[in-house]
């Protein structure tokens, strides 16, 4: 997945109201950027962090910059949660995920009360319900965690996936780590104990879990290697 325009480097002044960030660009200009991440972004929104913004000329958008990446040590982390689905869409088109067997797929298909599945994969009348979660949190070197804050929506998705298994379909939860410095992934039970309970119940019901990391650069984000999940 390539960014539509060249990213611009800057320094984070502050993130506020969840979806806004003040950034000083390298040329000294201070701008307000859209922060496309509903989570806490723990460890990734420190004042003074080096960040990368994507400019736009869309007259329909009030904010002319979107925050895409933050530098973390010698690596980049993609904080834009919507990009995870773009990366997986590209991987599905190229059939780069060997755990998935399908002939075609659709995105954002309604399948439960007030829910849409990220991807519905089909093959000879068989359906796979694929839900994607963007993972960015890392409190211990090499170990990524999900979620980074309480996610009632995430718990609802787990229950919806379990219902599809009960109905005779295959359900898969895919954790996509939006960084390349990951050795394993685990559930941040101390941040959301309910999600921890629900994911264990979902796995017991037959929901499958797979995980990949990504290669993140200032030019784009692509699917990386499989990652072990410790639950």
C-alpha cells in the first residue's frame, strides 16, 4: 500500500480531542493534523516525537494533513488504523496470506446487528468472515499488545464472529501489527480484562486467530511475516 502523496516530516506538539494533533513541520510551520486512531496510542504520542504527515488538497476535508507514521527508535510505526484494511486488501488481491483459501472477496459486508465484517471471503459456497485489528502497542521490547485501551466494539466483534461459527461458517480474527519490530503478540489484559475474557471464549468457540507484522516506510506499508500470538 503506497501513500497517495509524499509524506512530510514534523515534530509532535500534542495530540488532543483524540482525533487532532498539533505538529510543527520541519520548515517551522505549525499545522493541525487529523489523527486517524481512536485508541490511546500509548507510547506513540509523546511530545516531541518525529511524525510523518500526508498532505491533501481535497476541498471536502477541513484538515489538510493526516498523521500517518511516528518514528519509534530506528523504526516507523503506522498509527492510521484504516491503513490496516488497505494492506490486507492488497494482500488478498495478491493471495499473499497462505492461511486463507478463497476464490473472491468483498469488503464491509453487513452480517450482524449494527456490524459489518471487514472482508467476506468466498469459495464454492463456503464463507470466511475475516475481521482485521490494527496493533501498535508495545510496552516490552519485541512484544506487541492489543488492545491499547478498552474496546467495547472489539468485544462485540468477537461475539459476532462466534455467532458465524455457530451458524456453520469460518471466522478469522487477524491481528496486523503496524510495525516490523514484533516477535510476538499478546492480549493487554490489564488494559481491557473483558476483551481478554471474550477473545478466549471466541477462540474456544472456534474462531481462528492469525497475526502478521508489516514493513513500514515513508513510502507505504506492506504485509510482513507471520507473528506468534501468545494467549
